[in-house]
């Protein structure tokens, strides 16, 4: 049975530099017995050939994000089969996480729960792991279960964010361009986590990758330090074994696919969440009991609050709220496109898969 793809207009899509963002592809199956829904095997074959031909990479580079509709059979296993086949065909490698600040569970091969933080908490726009110098080229989303209400997956085009910021808050763009950003992270010791988005430095995908059962605290700290150093030389241990680290990043980079400057950092994500948790002022303690240090310019000076407020307005104004249907696959070029999460009621299962491609490194702009 031949499965074909047909482009469709995604509700709310924008035109970015002449290209639809995101690009929509609908799977069509001529077999009437299956009511137009291909089998998982047929979908895997169709998507693999799209990837092998180079067409899928071309679409991702040009459009930044591709929404694939009509796959059917919503399940973690369906996502795993599809995404592993597609990324292997593109010659990509699974991204190995370091420094995870949240809860994620591996549910199938290279497939994770998106983030198990509370459903009433909004996640503002961020390119995945852009707060570090080590990040995946792609993050793909999959809807296994749609929320009763809300739970959209908003995305924004990072080249557009850069352009609108330059027009609206040119001083912020200029300062970040000249001084970069100092992204600060606080990881509590095991047993001292907050409530709601519990994580600590010992997490398997935070800095506990090499831990063995029975490791004492000093051994754990030594092993955690080796992982931290893969990200940054700038960190310290506090008396209660809290780990504070600072990662210096350019904040604005050049997207390899387009050569255009992109706003590439987790600044608005951190600002929005910290504000919502009431942690903007010293001692920067959130309602969830966690510490959220403000991010500074790279030279350690504070970013004025009014710039951060304008930044949030600009990013919010460019967000596209995608309502993923069960079985929908959203492929995202993490180097060009940021994502977030809207609150919801009921049960919602969004899964993610992160990959690295061998394309040229992402230079600072
Ligand atoms: Fe994310």
C-alpha cells in the first residue's frame, strides 16, 4: 500500500522569510479498509524514505518545524519506531543529556516524557538546553494523549524573535551581542529538592550519569563535578552540598541552516518561570521551594527588568499555539525554533526525542 504525503496549512502558521512556519504534512493511505490510516509499518517505511531522500532535512532547514498529521496508533512505541527510523536515515545520533533540571522518564528507545512538572505551570519559550554550550540539533514532540483543556505546545521562530527584538529592544540585543549571557543554575543535594518540579544534581541525566550503588557523598560529588566540567568550569559547592553553576553563552547565534542570527538562550524561559514562582528578588526562593538565580549579562552585570519584560512581550507575541492531536508528530530544528508548554487540565502525554546531527557547529553571531 503506498502512503503519500500531502502538504496542509497548519492553523495559526506564520510566514517566515517566505516559508510557512510550521510546515504541515498529512499522511494519506488509499486503503479504504483502514479508513485512511496507515499501519505503523507503512508509516515507518514512508517517513524513512522521506528522510533518506534528504527531503525531510530540507523541509526542516527551510521551515524550522514540520507537523506530521494522520499517522494514527498513538503510543510511545509508535513514536520510538518512527523517530529512530527517521533519525537513523538522516545519519543523526541520540543526544545524551547532561544538566537536566526537571523530571523526565525514558519510556521507549530514545523517547522521554516531555517534563513531568505540575500541569498548572507554564513553560516559556526556550531552545532545548540553550542555557548551556551543549544542546541537541533537534527536539521532536509527539502527542500520545491530548489534554482535556489547554496543554498546547507553543513554538516560536528564533530568527523572527531576534528581528523583532532588534526592532523593539535594540539595547538588549546590543548588550547581549557584546557581553553574552551568564546563565546560572542551582541544583540541590539529594533530599533537599523543592516540590513540584523535583530535581537534584544526582539525577541520572543531571550529573549522576556515572554513579554506582553504594557511592558515598564525596565520590558522588567528584563524579558529578566531572560531568559539570563538560558544560562549564565555573561552579561551586555550598555548605549544604547545593551545586551552583554558571554557564557563559553567546545568547545570539547563527543558524547553520539559514545563516541568519537567532535568539538562542533560555532567558525568557527563566524569567517567566521565576516571576510566576515569585522568585525575582533575593533570596530568589520560589514557591516550589527551589532557588532560581537571575541570569546576568556575561560580565556579571544585571539585565534591567524592563528589558526582560519587553523580551517576554515580544516572544509571547510571536508564539504559535499548536494543539497537537493524538498521534501527531512535530519535528523541530532546535537551532532555529524554540518551544514551550501551556497549562492544562486532565491527562496529557507529550513525549520528546532529542538528536544531534553532524551539521556545522552553531557559531556565535
Ligand atoms: Fe524544553
